[in-house]
C-alpha cells in the first residue's frame, strides 16, 4: 500500500510521546514493505532535516514544511472569543503548508492518508475524496480532557477561566471533527469510547503504542542506590504542573522519610519556573547531590538503567503515557497518579502503584525501596501486562489489517 502520514512535528528523532507513537507506525509499516510518505511540519519547537534522517529510513519519502507556531497570546485570546477553531489547532496551518500538501497530492497517489493528531485535522479539507483513498484520523488523546483537568487543578483564577473556556471550545471542535472521518485510531480504550460516542458510524480500532517487552523474570532486583526517575517534555504544561507539584509538595517529604534518595529529571526545553524550583532545591542544605537535572538526554536506555522507580505525577492528561510503557519494559517500577496511568489497563499494587496525594506517593516509594519482593512482583507483573496488551509487532500487524479491511 502507498501510505501518507500528515504530522505536526518531525517524527524523527522521536523526542516526545506523540512523535514516538508516529515514528513507530511509520517504521513498522515500512518494515512490512509498504511505500511510506511523510508530510511533516518543522515548527518553532520541533525541527528536523531530511538529510539527517537515519540510514534505515532511506526508503521513506519526507516532505518537511517550516511553519511559525510560537504562541502569541493576543491571537490566542481572539481565537477563543471569536473563532470556532481552537488556537491549539489554527497555529499549525498556513498558506505555504497548504500549497506544499496540494503539490504532494498532485504528484503522488495514495491508498491510505493518515492524519496524526487534532492539530492536523484542518488539512482534511484538502484531501481527495475518491472512494479508493481511505482517510484515517489518529487522535493521540482526547484533547479537551487535558485542558479540562488543567482548569480543575489551576489556582490562578484568570488561567482557570481561560482553561475552562478553551476546554469547552476544543471539545466542540473535537466532536464536530470526529464525525467527518470514517476511520479513527485512538491510542487508548477510553479515547475510543469517547470517539465512538461522537461518531457511532466510524470504524474505530484502539491502537496503542507498542514495546519490545523482555520476558518477565522474578529475580529482578532493586538497584543498590535507589534513584527516582522523571522523563518527559518539560515545555508541556501538564508535565510542568505535575512536576512542580511533586517537587514542592512531595519531594521534601520523601527526602525526610528516605535519607540519601536521589532523583533524576530529564527532558527538553525546561520551563523557567521549573528550572528555578530545581535550582532552589539543589541549593538547599545538603541537597546538592540529591537532584540531577541533565536536561535532554541522548539515550533513554541509559537513563532508565540509572534508576529504580519511574514517577508520573501527572494532574492532567489523556491518551496514554508512553513513558510508563517504556519504563516498565526496562524493569523500572512505576508510581503514578490515576490521571498519569489513564488508558493503560494497570492494577494498583499489582503492576503499578497509584498515588494521588503526597503521603500516598511517599508511602509508595518507600515500600518499593524497602520491600524487594514487592518490587520484584510489581516489575514482573508489569512485563506480563506489556506482553499481553502492548506487543509492538502485534500492534503493527493489527494496523495493517485495519487498513486492508477499510
């Protein structure tokens, strides 16, 4: 099959959850022998050049288009008040991107055209409507849920109102957008249920992120020096908010209860407020060596091997947290809020620990560190979970069959 992906950021290198999910599909389908084309936006935050793509991707055709997506607050407010299209969507389309896509569609024919994420849905109006071309929408989350939860946890009254209004605008846009697609590939079962409610006539398949899960081994041990790990995009508002909550409300309690414990925080484009909080902690008496902040890292493999417990203190989110799956595959125990674990069929105290309050977080971390048999149980069961629900090769095969049956 000839398949075209439309994505709002470069899929390579995969630096965050959405680019990881997109790149996995592209490389998986390419490995099965399908002809792959990728139309992607080089944005203010995410830039990649086709001459720097890995040699393994030489058979894939890439069409990059630069677009200015820096957030401007006045247009954002105007969009909220006077437009039906959320600013989170409208800033990803301009005249040049329309022209480049139309040219690509004139020069090539495709069997499948897949739109990655809500922000690329305006491009659906430019796609051909021939019956032999199947258009697929791949939402990476239910976007309005993120902003709704951001509003619920926001203390600033002005931001709270803005987030609520934005969530309402995005929900209406998502609902109206869902009905124009006949095929939808949500990333979690919760999202599939929502999109099926909005569009009962659509063909919907839950298409999660996949991992290469190693065999479960009961001899997995806690490393001698317990270190907590956090990995995520540090310019994404839910990550900023969640990590700020952890560092201010939870980390002081953990260091008091567990002397000598450390934390490593990695991610790209850290927010200034977050950097200030981290520096303040590092300057505290006796805390200099307790927190490591390497920024963007080259190897996630090395990062996961450097710690024992992966934390997900997320207060707002949708879809699934791919980093949880990656941590489980590296035999790290995971402590997450309920929101962070949304979309993954986990069970508290079986394959993960769920903690929604500071004391619960502290107790979870302490139990994993001080009870090695319990730690082995959690990490071993997590591997079984991955093998059952998130096997990468099975997921790509399911996607291929989905395409063929449309």
